[in-house]
C-alpha cells in the first residue's frame, strides 16, 4: 500500500479529522487533502510533519526491511 493511503487509513481507523491533523502538522488543508487523495506528492518533510502531529514513528507508514 502506498504511504499516503496508509496515512489516510490510519486517520480513518483512529477517528482523526484531516483538518485537525493538517493544522497540527502546519500543512494547508487543501494541500493535505490533495496528498491524502494521491493528487500531490507526499514529500519526506510532509511525512515528518504528519508523524510529529500524530506522535507516531514514520516506520508506521513506511515498510522498512532489514537485511540480516
């Protein structure tokens, strides 16, 4: 699943409003909405701001594979 879809699903599953998270992340609501609809690229700095706003680790949304 794409990262923006994981973020959108997380918000839905936790009953969080996009507008509230966008404000907390410092991202304009229209931009945040476009990101979560796949109409704008989710950049690393956007993901960082979203994760800080949600108080979660980016690894929650990004598959990290370790080669042991």
